[in-house]
């Protein structure tokens, strides 16, 4: 094995280990201190939140719009790290991978959380850090705030984060979008039951 290959493998192992530790810590904190039952109420508006609003929350918005057409819902997405005036375009990997799920994403510009409907019936964060950001900005609205993984079945919801595939290959996008898809199908089933 070459030195360069060893360096790459060691780097991957270090990154994976750090991510695993972060996941275990954040999931424990969320499950012990923040997790609450999903309310049984009619949902009319949903906001999906991630970091840049160019991968995960965009896919969640457009995918959920495509599978929930019979419901009269206002569905939006936004990002906690989007800077006003510096909104980003969607990476080609997001567009290509979304097409594999039958979702056409066109003309989407990322937007920050100030441009989303903060009083939505359901606010769904992709990671614990997004959950905390929203909670810090809108503490009075935390009863409507959940993590995407709250909609997974046990034991899949044990870990709370769906990590960002940005900068990775389309295989990672597909893995991420498959997990989001599972969550959204369960959310749709919940809407059908509660309506």
C-alpha cells in the first residue's frame, strides 16, 4: 500500500470516528432532554431546515411536495447558515440524485431561516445543530420543532442526525436522500392518519 493510500484511509477512519462520537453524543442529548411526542393535529404548513438549503432540506421540500399533492400544504425549506445576499445555487449532485427519486428541482435559490414561515405547524430539522439554532431564535415555537429522524421507526430513529452530503459523490447523496425519503413517507402516513 502506498503512503498516499494509507494517509487517505487513516483520514477517513479519523473523520468517521469523530462523526460517530458526535452522533452518539448529540443523539443522547436530544433523546434525553429534547425529544417530545409528535402532536396529533392537522398540519397545514411545514418547513424543512438544514445548513445551506442546497441539498437535504431542498430535497425534502420538493420530494414531500411530490408525494403530498392531495393535501393542501404550504411546504418550504431554508438553511441556518445561508447569508442574505449570498444565497447559493443547488449543486448538480442534488439535481441529479433528486431525479432518481422522480423529483425535478429547478430554479431553487437557497434562503435563510428569516425568509421561511417561522410559525409553521411543523418545523423539521435535519440535524441537532439546526434544531438548536431554530430553538435559540424562536424559543416560543419549539412545540412545533422536530428532527427529521423523529419520523423513522425504531431503532432507526435512535441516531438523530442526517448528515450533509455536500462535497461528496452522488452515492452519498443517494444514501442521504434514501434516509430522508423513509422519514417523509412515515410523515405522510402520519398526515393521512391525523387528517
